[in-house]
């Protein structure tokens, strides 16, 4: 493989790099101090900072600023939406993030799974059948875009069907926001989750956007901050950084759309040379920055480590728990054969990704493929010829 240059970061869906403008805002706010609940001048300044950020976060998703509840991240926002909704059953798609899946399992009400098709899109007909089968208050939770494949969900259709059956609808928009245009009203969501670190903001801050008038039980009790919906002194610096990241993300939507060209180039370079490579979710609409691809016969973790040695940072499509790698639940739900699911990686591009980065990625991928395919061929007597 050729010379290693500067490290290449292709893991924006895990955490995007903090934007320099955001770091500057966070550091300036940290120096100011003050509690937004205090009535004195420092308190009023901190309150102003929070409200300024709230307006930017609301604007990113076409919401009213009063509907923004700042949280400690996307996971907390999803927990709040699930535990706070008055529901007797929860219907979630088969490809939800753990922060929805595990929370729905932990909730005292019954959890039902809505299947997805081979391109990773939720089966709206199956949702309708599930809703028809039982009456009573239900919560439907479907993400807007999947974190592993980038598959964009037919959310408006989901919301329309859910509404027709009197269900509340939650949208995990953590991966979609800032990468594609998101409008809470057009989507028809009652609640929507966001996370700052996916859009160039700091980690540990996010928001739940709750439709005005929605009955939502708070999870955190105490000082009644956030209009009583989330107690606890606000993370003022983090929130300010989130606001700045949201402002920049809204402005940068066209740049994100442009990443599709680089992503498609990456995929065609790989599949032109390695026809047995698989791109997951390519049959439907996807985020412009995400590619989930399998290198046949090479475990995801092996690829991640090999790329890391070459200075390229990516993620495994497979999750690793208790030291044991298992095939991605998302790919399994899409009906992907186990061997393909266990050899998938996720590559996610962002604003700093260059054509050179994609060149380097494909160079490393193809060299790895040739090396490991050659080894495999030697082992099995020439499968690749
Ligand atoms: N939802 C989705 C789709 C995600 O990808 C993530 C993070 O990976 C989360 C929720 C959780 O967000 P946070 O890391 O802010 O808790």
C-alpha cells in the first residue's frame, strides 16, 4: 500500500469533528459563567445564550423554538420520547438505534417490531396491519435515516398511518438532521430527536423537539428547567455550541448533498474492481454521505483495524458486545446473508472529506481485498481465479 499521509476521518456518523466556529463559541461561553435561572446580569446573559441557541436548533428542523427541550444527547431525547409518551404499546422499526430499541425493551409496555425491506426501508403496510390488529394508545417510533446504511425512511407515510390510528409518532432524526433537509411539520412527527455531535457540535448535548400541546411526562424532576420538561441546570456552553453547529449545518446542507458524488465514486471504484463486494441499502433513498459495504470473506473488525493501520478511520457495520462480534442487527433485519452482514463496514463522509481521501480509501480497500482474496484463493484452491 502507498505512503500514509495525514489521518483520514470517514466516521462522521459516529461523531463529526467539532467545527472550529463551535469550539470558539463553547470556549467563549465557558469563560462567561452564569446560571440561566439567575436574575442578575450574568444569569440573564446565560439565558440569552440558551435562547439564541434554541432558535437555531428549532430553525434546523422547522420547529417553533418553544418546542425545543435541550437534553444530554440523542439517547436521552429518545428515552424521553418513549418513556414520556402516554402509550399502551410501542411499535418500532427493525432498524432503530439501540437508544430506541433498548429503551422500548426497558419500557413497561409491549414492544412490537415493524419489518423493513431489502433496501432498509420500513414496511408501511406491515405497520398498518399491526396498528389495525389492536386498539388503544400506541407510540410509533421510526428513525428518519439509518446510522449504518443511511437508508432514508418514508416517514411521512408512517406518520399518516400512525395518525389515522390515533398513535403518537416519534422520529429519531439524529443522523438525518444537517445531512438532508428536515421539517418537523412536513414529517408529521409529534416528537423528534437531535444530537449535537453528529452535526459538528459538542458531545453530550441534544434535544427533543415536542409538538406544542403534546402530553409528555418529564423524566428528570427537580428545578423545572426547560419549562418543567427537563429539570437540571442547562449545559449552557454545550447548548451554545449546539446552536452554532445547527446554524452552520443549515447553511451547509448543499455541501452535504454534494458529498453524494464522492460517495458514489467510492462505491463504483470498489464494485467495478470487486464485483462480489456489496453496497447495502443502495436500492432506496440514502443519506448522501453514508456507504455500508461488505468485503466478502473479511470480518468487519479486521477491516476496521487494517484501515486504521493505514490511517483511515471507519466503523464496523457489525456491533461488538462483550468482546464478541456479531452481525449487524440492521443488516440482518434487511435480510442480508450472515456472511455479508459480518463483513460490512460503514464509511461516512463529511464537510472536510476530499476527493483525495476517497482515492486513498479505495486504494486501501482494494489492496486489502487483493491481499485477503489472494490468501483465501490460496487456501481454497483459487476461488478468485
Ligand atoms: N440515534 C441515532 C440514529 C444515532 O445514530 C445515535 C448515535 O449514534 C443516537 C441516536 C444517540 O445519540 P447520542 O450519541 O447523542 O446519545
